[in-house]
C-alpha cells in the first residue's frame, strides 16, 4: 500500500489524525521513524515521495524455536518434554503451537529439532522425550 493510501485510510478511520499531534512535521517523517524502528518497511512507490509501505515479514516459528532453546538452555540438564510447555508459557503466556500451525507440542518440538534449535530424543528411563540444546 502506498503512503498516500495509508494516510487517507487513517483519516477515514480517525478524521482528527494529525502527525503534528505526535511531534512530526510530515507523514513521511512518521513513516521513516517507524521504518527505523522496524515496525514498517518502506519501498519504492509509483511516485516520488509516495513510498510503498508494508509490514516486515516475521519469522514467528523461528522466534518460538529460539524461545524453546533459551528455556531449555537455562535448565539444569535435559528438559522433559512433558513439562516444557509450562515453562514456555511462564516465559510467554500467549505461546501456542497451534497458532504456529502445529497439531501438538511434540510436533512443534520435532520441527524445532529439525531446524537445529534443540535436540529431541526418547529416554526409556524417563519414559518421555528429553530436550537439550
């Protein structure tokens, strides 16, 4: 979407919107600030001064794999799969493997292992999967 379309949409939703109320002289200045902070991405638009505005691609699965790796690495030794999800939710209460497209937590952990974030192995003594980094 171009910056001009975005601003028209903002004004349609909130006719009182003004970038000067937020300390900016122009809408382009607002967009450049948002781009510097990684909130939006700016690309070449159809006209000079009217850039394309898009949201950056997020690697949510990669972020979740990094989270599971961090939680496992903070534990003393291997983590049992059966209690790992509770530890993840203490760190990030909104965590859900289903929101990432996995049917269950084991499938999510297998994908994390395939991505190299963790190692997953069955332990007969524990009768559970053990997860390590």
